[in-house]
C-alpha cells in the first residue's frame, strides 16, 4: 500500500480586526451635538448675590467660580467651589445663592434635555469711592 496522496487544505481567510469589527458592529450615526447648560440667559433673571456684611467690612473682593450640576429641569442639583475667591465668606455666599435661587437652561443633546455641568463665576467687587 502506498502513501496517501497529500491533500492541500484551502488557505484560511484572514481579515484585519477593523474589517471583522465592521461586520459585527452596525453602523451608528454620529451622536447629536451637545450644548452645555447655560446660566446667563437674560430671561432667567438669576439674582446677584448680596455682598456679605462681614466681607464688605473687611473689604474682601474676589471671584468665586462654582461648578454646578444642572438637572434636566434646569435646577441646580449640586453646587461646589471650583475655584475659590480666597475668602470663605464670599465662597459660601455665592454657593448659597446659586443653590437656592438660580435657574439654568439645561444641557441638550440634540433636542433632548439632559443633566450637565457648568462653571458659574460670581464676582464680588466693592464700590469705588
């Protein structure tokens, strides 16, 4: 008995990972454009914080920048100091008024409102004589 004839197997088909993934992943449209929350739209009528009396007497001035998490309804969910004015009294006053009285235009993805974050600067400047 002779040796069995050699049989050539067909070469395996090799695809790049990119081609393979493209076959498994359905095409997804680009996500809708995102617009962050807004605090300074004129119609929102957000109040200016009152100057804290102690800070006024001590002649404290500065800008506090708050990081505000905004709900889909445009209400502040969480307010924290992102950058201090350098004076706790001013920082606390700004955080309190934004948390209790500010309203926002919520973030949007396309035409759908969603939670988002926005930086809100609050400036405390003493009147000049």
